[in-house]
C-alpha cells in the first residue's frame, strides 16, 4: 500500500494541495489489497502445516485495522467532545466501516481461500522434530540488545525525512518532495533487509535457531525510535498546551509508529525468510 501510494505521488497523480487525496488513496489501496494480505498469510500459515484457516484469516482481516480504528475512534470522540470542526463526521466513520467489512474482509477471505488451495511451500531441507538445546549466548547476542540495536539503522535512514513529514503534518505546511521521499523509502527497505540478515547470521553462528520473531522485532524496533523522536519533536518544536491536543498528537503518532512497526517488521522477516531458504537450499546432504 505504501509503495503503490508513493508511486502515484511521484508520478503526480496526488496533488499536495489536496490534503485528502493522499489519505483517500492509502485507504482505498489498503482495502483492495486485502486480497494479497489473505493470500500471503495463508501461504505462510500452510507452510507451518496450520489447519485453523478461519482463525488466521480473521486475524489478518481484523488485527491491524481494528487497533488503528479503535485508537482513531477514541481520538475522534475527544474532538467531538471539544465541538471542533476538525472531527470526522459520523457518515464518514460509517463509510470507513462499510469499506472495511464490505470490501476488505471479503477480499481477505478470498485471498486466503486462493492461498490455501495452493500447494504448501516446501522447506529446503528436512528439519529435526526434536528441538536442539541452544548454547549459552555471549552478552552482545542478548535478544533485547540485538533487537534494540537493529532498529537504530532503519530509523537513521528516515531520520531527516521524518522531520519534514512531521512539520508538514503538524505545522500546516505543504509537502512536495515525494521523489525524495520515495528514494528514502527504498533506502529504508534496503537498510531493514541488510541489518536483519546480518544480525540473523550472527545469531545462527551462535547456534541460536529462534530467528522467526526476532527477525520481525529487529527491524520493527525502529518504530520505538520513531515514537521517541515524536516526543522530542513535541517538546522542542510544538507549542501545544491543551491536554486534548496533546492526546491527539500522541495518539496519531502511536498509529504512525504502529504502522511503521508492521511495515519494517514485515520487511525484516521476509528478508530473513528469503536468506534462510537461500543458504539452506545450498546445503548438500550426502
């Protein structure tokens, strides 16, 4: 969704002067890409020989959007309470729910159905059913430490651009440099891939094979630094005194950080997944 939206913005289809165009494009793309979401989650789940297809499909359809919508609804209720003209009307909220349940959820189920009909992805080598004991790890291979270190580089890749994005959103300035933003996004993807694969390789060298969630969290931890930066930006650049306005700021920044976590975490996981299949498919077993 992010990639396609940026492509449209770079090609000039989304005018910066029309503030609603970017958000509308992102929402519609997210809704219609439910097909790909259901398909990819089903294929991955089937590789683990999972059988509860309804559970994984419902998780795909509801987990991320439900969290975002719940936070958005609470924040909008605060604006309603303040009787502000910036509140999203009830009809718009109803339309969003209709798009979610009427288009996105059925498409996720359709994608999941197609994914489960495909043959399961085969492991490049046979795996041992009995888990092997993991030897004692060096201090620098501590999971929490390596996860926190892994998030620094991806955040550093978007650090400068983040300042301009926050300024355009919170200080009512237009954002025009979509070409540079697209380039920064590509750098972010490459950085997430590289740092996650390197740390995963060190982990395997230490005979620690529990890389699945760690690869996701390694790249995803950059969202923590993004949220910490938003606190720094709030203190140094904004002059917000009302409690309601502060809650709105941190609420929306939490949504942005959560979305960034899902994005970077997924990139990191699939990079490691590809790396694992590549190195283990080269193993010659006599």
